[in-house]
């Protein structure tokens, strides 16, 4: 059974409801409601703050566009606004096509209202973030085997900071024992930085032996040995920051992954007796991407996904960027789920990524994000469902009418063909000589009959002469 740890916030939500029930029993309903409201407010406040720059930029551009109804005439402008929001060409074109199809399906009203456009934007963005893969961190199914999370990312993306925040969440929310592996031996100060985060998160850190020039792989092996023998719950592996075009360092990453698979092998090859690589580990191979980099990080991510194999993304520094829409573009192009998102500098500011909450924060939907009401998201979702049903019904009716017209046309063609078939055997008019007769041009048939009669008369005269003789 996969331990779905990062859905714990949902369980905490149920816990809040249980606390509310207890408050009711004690006659403290007001206090209980206040606790629930405070919990929800704190959770959404971080997203609201982190997405503020991206939301303000997108809303400002949309407001300039939405001076009236959304018609076919503003489709190019709408595409420009979406691209400026770093949503990517694929997602932006999908949204425009959806808007166009909804407008075209309407008989009289050839435009969408502002709320209808917002419902389309919200629905399509949530759909774009649905990769069909789990958005939760996957943990070891075997309690005797530690979970290994392999964290990658170029220098400056916030990788080491993310590991520290993740360790803090694992310890405080999951009550787990955590070991960090300081395998970034190439960057000066990287080991010391990770050790500082380990102290802040109150977890252990395994690094290179002092005085020895150890490779990342040798440090990793020692960390694996410590995690298994001392029965840690989770091992967080920090890797060297690098660019994807650095072939030697990419090969080092691949080697480290194979070390994990070999160390945690569960069987040996029957012929060679060597351990068979356990391809189920590491349990996660996560790439940390700076939200400010946006689509610029795509090329590197694609190479790492092909060479190493990624299972998910962690987006950082969202609070300092106006490119929140790049989350959608990166996730859709790589077909990888965003699992965690950094929304601030505090140790508590690493949050689970919830597509609907993220999109609402980006578009400013709901009171928590500056919208009109708390049920705004539900109303927009219901409106999109209704519009799509109307469009599908109109398309079906149109197809039925086209089919009926086609059948009628085929029937007429069949009748015409039958009539021509019935006329077979009749000499076509164009084959009949209908040249008008004149005195200068006697009928040939008449001349033939005259010649025949003349020869008959001659024969009769000859016979009479013979009789007289």
C-alpha cells in the first residue's frame, strides 16, 4: 500500500470537523467554527500570497481585454494574453479553441460573458494540470525499507532549501525519522548548507568523511548503509547542481541511481549471482524548478527525464515570480505532475500542489484569492458543464440534420438512376437521324422502295413476253 503522506492535510481537515463536533457537544459552536475558518484561511493565504504577482499580471491583462463580450473578434488578443501569462502555446491554443467552439454552437448569441470565459479558463487549466499520474509523494510499501527520495536540480533552483523544508514536514507532520545525504560534493559550501538545514529541521545529515575527497556515489552508498541499518523512515538525497548539457555530471546521476537500485536489490541473477537492479527505487526522482525560470527550464528537464527518468516536479520561488502560469506549461509538456510547490521563504512554506486551488489562486477565484464569493469556483464549474452540454447537443442536432439531408440526396440520386435503367433498350435520341426532308434531299428509304418496285415491274414484263412466244 502506497503511503499517501502528502494528503495528510485532507486528514487534518477531517480532524477539524471532528473538533467542530466536539465543540458542539460542549456548547462551543462559535469557537469550533472559528478554528475551522482559521485553518482554511492559513492554508489558502500562502497560495494567495505566493501567486499575487502572477494573478495581478494576468487579471490586469484580462480586464483590458474584457471591456465587453468575448466574441470571435478578440481571439487573437486572448491568445496573446494567455501566452504572456506563460501558460504555453499548447494550453493557450486549447483554451482559444474551446472558447471558439462554445461561441460557434450558439444560434443567436455569438459571444461569451466574462463569467463564462472565466469558467472556460478555470476548467481548461485544471484539465491541463491533470497528467493522469499521482500528484502525491510515493513512499516505501515495505516498512523495513526506507523511502528514498532522489532530488535533482540545477544550481540556484532552490534544491537544498526544498530538501530542508521537506525534511521538516516529514518530521513534524509525518512523525518520521529523516536522514539527509549530502551528495553535492562539487559545489563549495553545499555540504555545509545542507547540514544547516538539517539542524533547522531537526533531522540527521550524512556527508563526506572529513579530510577525504569522496565522490557523490561513495557518499550515497554510506548514506544508504546508515539509513538501512539504523532504520530511518526516509532518506533524502541531495545531488550536485548541474546543467543537462554537462555529460559527465549527468552520467554521475545515472550511476547514483543504479547504486540505489543495486543496494536495495531483492534478488540475485541466477547465472551471474549478481544483484538484480530494483527498478522500484528510488521511490521518487524529483526535479526542482525555479518558477521564475518557467519554460526556460524545459529543455534541461526533458533531457533529464530521458536520461534519468523523472517522476514529478517541485516548483520553487513562486512568491517572487510573476510567471506562475509556467507551472501549467511545464507540467503539460513534460507530462509530469507537480507534487510540491514553494510559496515563501519560511520553513513551513513548502505546500502540496492542488491543481484546483492553484488555478483559483492564479485567476483570483473565491474570496480567499480576491474573488466575489466562496462558492464562485463551484458556480463556474457548473456553468462550464452546462455550456459544454449545450454545445454537444447543438453539434449532435447539426450532425443529424446533415445526415438526413445526405440521405434525401442519396434517395433522389437513386430514383434518377432507376429511371435511366428502365429506359435501357430504347435508342437514344442523339442516335436517331432526324434531319428534315426537302425536295432536293429525298428520303433514302423512299428511293429504295421505288427501285424495288421498278425492278419488280421489269420482271413482270419479261415474263409476259416469254408467254406470248
